[in-house]
C-alpha cells in the first residue's frame, strides 16, 4: 500500500470513528459481553444488521475494522478475530467455525 493510500485509509478510519461513535460503543459492549460461541455468532449478526439498517453498507468494512480494534483494546481477541473473519468472508462465522478458529490459536469460550 502506498503512502497516499495509507493516508487516505487513516483519514477514512478517523472520519468513520467519529461518525459511528455510538454504534461502535454499543457494538463493542454487546460483543465483549458474549460468553459462548453461539451468543457471539448471534451478537455479530445483530450488530451488523443494525449497522446496515441505520447506515447502509458503504462503510461496513471500515466499521468492522474499527469495531475489531476496539475489541482488541478491550482484551477480547476472540470477538475481534470473529469480526475479521466476517470482513474476509462477507458473513459472520458460525459457532463451529469459531471453535475451529480459536482452537488453532488457543483461545477458548464456554460452549
């Protein structure tokens, strides 16, 4: 990525962070509070669905990246990795996919 592309990306992240502050705070809280694979799967679907209903899909990838960063800051790497899975695959991971993903990195939630 060129220096100009990185600068544009940083600017877009900053603008979206300010614009979607409430959605990011609510989503991070909701996802961080999940205690199982199934509840995280459901929470991702709810958070993404709410964002799409309110704002459309234009900034969804940026929103998901910002949300994943907030979850990493909250020491919730499981939820952050699930959001990055969503960004790469275009859909939330299933509970079974979460188990497989996290088993490979040693993370664990209750069943």
